C-alpha cells in the first residue's frame, strides 16, 4: 500500500505588523493589546513590541479591526 507523505505545516510566526493608511483611531487594538498597539493620532506599533508573547491578541485585533488595516508580516 502506498503511503502519502504529509507535509507538516509549520505554524507561522509574526515577524512584523504594518498599519496601512485608513485607521479610524477607534482604539480597539490598543484596548485589546496595549502591549503592542498605541494610538498616536492613528494606531502605531510600539517599539518594544514582543510579537511572540502577544501573538493571540495580535491575531485577534487583525481580525476585528473595523477597517481591516492591520497587516501581519509572517514567516514563510
Ligand atoms: S482597530 Fe483598526 S481602526 Fe481601530 S485603532 Fe486599531 S488599526 Fe485603527
């Protein structure tokens, strides 16, 4: 019997975050994940951001941002 080789998917890691133009400063990202996001006019990523430690929250806000401007840069 032939066995299929299964490619094991490696979980992607977050390497960076980009806030695209269009943020409406609703504050949702900073409220849910203040360790990563702060509002300075528009949302910005903190320099001290630890993506690995806050990965679940980052993915959550990227999903629920009302104008969908949070882009995750992930490992291949
Ligand atoms: S959730 Fe989206 S729209 Fe709201 S402050 Fe964050 S980036 Fe801006």
